[in-house]
């Protein structure tokens, strides 16, 4: 998304609030003259909108919605169970994206009329990918998980703990989110590289006409590995 930041290198509340306003305006514009075109930055906007869209915002407070943000359910979920739920949520949405993109490619190869229908499929696919990217990126926030210490963004630490949102100080949660998103944060750098790799293997999967995303096991083992140690180990 092309915009001017007050502070490019530091994630902060002022830029975040301005981005919220911009997203709201752009989302509303989808029902105007640009409804039949997929605007630049739509995937980025959808990824951010997981925290803003009224239809998704409620998941912050629902047990079933904690996986949207790579967080743990309040009742009865161990770290291992929560990890499986969150990882499966990412994989499910990636595969939904893949099914829709395969359908779109098939439609275009057979020279069927595109137009609004193609845009609708593309937008729906982007929304599924946005859910996957948002959860993946949240797994690198110190407000959401605790990872083993690491200094190289290409080799992230394994996940040792998955936090419960309702147990947290929400102001502190926001500050930790901002801190983890700073340009110089190794967590932020790892989140960017994980997102890029996910998009790459998804694009490869479409090119190979795969029905499920390829190389998922190696992707999960690299970016979403669960530690065999406990939270303090």
C-alpha cells in the first residue's frame, strides 16, 4: 500500500490510526465506481482489516476466533493444541485461496468471460490469503507468542508459548505489537520473510496446478515450529 508514513522505521499509534482511516475509506470505495476492479494494495488492506473489519473484529473476543490472531483459547487449550489450531487455520485458508485461484486460472484458460465474476473470485481469494497472512504475522508478535531467542530473521526461534488475549493488559499488548513491528525488529523481519515465502510457495502451487499447497511441511517447520521445551525452557 503506497502511502506516506510519519515514521517509516518505527511502528507507532499515530501511523496506525491514520492507516485505519485510510482502510475504512478504501473499503467504502469498493462499493463506488471501482467496484468492478481490484484496486492496488487490496491484499495488504485485507490483511490489516482482520483487526478492523466489523465482521472479523468480533473474533478478538470469541474462543473460536483466537486462531485468527495466533492466540490461545481461554478454556482447556494447551499450547500444543492451540499451536495445532492456529497452524491448521493458516493452512486451511491457504488451501481455500489455492482452490479459488485454480478456478480462476481454469476460467481464463478456457476463455470464459471474466469481468465482475473474476474480480469477485480474486477478491474472495485475497480475503482468504489475508486471514492466513495475518495469523502468520501475529505469530511473530511478542504480544501473541513467546519464541526462543534468535538473531537471524531467516532462522526464527521456535514457539514456546501462545498467550491468552483476555489474560493480558491490552495497552501492553498494543505496545508489544508495535514494538515487534518496528523495521529493525528481528521479529518484524522474520514475519516479512515468512510472508514472502508463503506467497512464493502458493504461487508455485498454482503454477503446478496443485490441489493443496506444496512444501507446507518444510514451511511450517521453518517458520511455525513448536518448541519441545516449555515456556521458560
